[in-house]
């Protein structure tokens, strides 16, 4: 950090296994990517090229290389995995991962229905090639799962070989673990944490109030995802108590 302040909570150091910030890149240009990393690289742990944007992004290989030059893993959004799967192109998907040097992969079923045993089978297969992040929860706001089902699915997917489970919220933060207003389903979250280790969950939290909730609940080293590039530095300040929402959170009383 740039100067000394006491009573700053201790952040995990890179490469982190928890305290992760996953950033969602929905279409930055290569120059914008360079500019973003020039200030935020120390605070970015993983980058997701959102939904299917990798298919239409110009100079994709060069863009991925920019992230990799900063030792930041890149992965394609789960929607792209599902797009290959629904077209019976799973082997092609693995070939694409290898071709682009992608060693993180998201397995999701937010847009298509995949029997859960089959989904776990894909996790097992992909875990042989990459670090697997499996997403739990539907993108359909009307599909509300009870807490026991979230726990059952997360537990099974971790057992199948996922390194982390992602709690679905979309980039809007209005489904899955949130109500359509963006309010956290607090009972759901707290029940999940009774059975699933916090360091194994990446909570999608695109909004400031959502990020604050998880920092207050689980501390500065909670894993947060779907963070916008321009919110990376503000989030890191919030993590260490240097934003109004968390100013009192880590001060000794």
C-alpha cells in the first residue's frame, strides 16, 4: 500500500485461494484492458469474459494474452459452455480451451436444463484439463430453490471436482441469491454457510450494497464475483475499511 495505516484488516496475498475478486469483462477493448490492469491488476484474481462475449470479441487471443501477462487467469462465461453443450460440441469446447490456453472453466446450467448427475460428469471431465468453477442457481427469477437444494447441489459439485462454486446472481444481481430488487436472501445465504465452506464459494455481487453485505457477514477475505472493472479499486478500498460503508467494520472498539 502507499502509506501506513493501523487497524487495516489483513488481506490474503496473490495468488489467493480465498479473498478472491472475480471481475466480469463484458467487452473491454485491448487498450481498455491494459488501462484497467495498469491500476487494478494487484486486486484482480480471475477475469470472466461474460456470457458468450468471447465468441464475438475481436482479437480475442491478444486480449487473453494481456491478462495472462499479468498472471490473471481468464475464463469464458458459463453461457458459452452451455452453447457448445446444447449443440453437442463438448469436445470442441475442450479443444477451444486448449487452443486459447484457458485453464479456468465455468460449468453452469442457467440457460439450459442439464440433469445434475450429467453436470457433475462434465465437472469431472473438465477438472482433468482446468480449474473448474461451477455455477449454482438459475437465471430465471421465477425459479426459486430452497436452501437445502442449494447445499445439495454445491456439495455434489465440489465433490465432483469443482474448486469453487459460484452462487448465481447474473450481472444484474437480481436473481439466485437475491430478490428481484437486489436484496440479499439472507436466510438462504446463512443456511448455505452452515454446510459449505465460505472459502469455496464465490458470491456474485455486482452491486455495492451486495458487496457490503458479504464483507460484513464473512470479513474482508470473502470471495466476490461479477465485479465491474471500474468497481475493482472501490471494492478493494471497501474490503479494508476505507469506504464509508465499512469504515467502522474493522476498527478496534
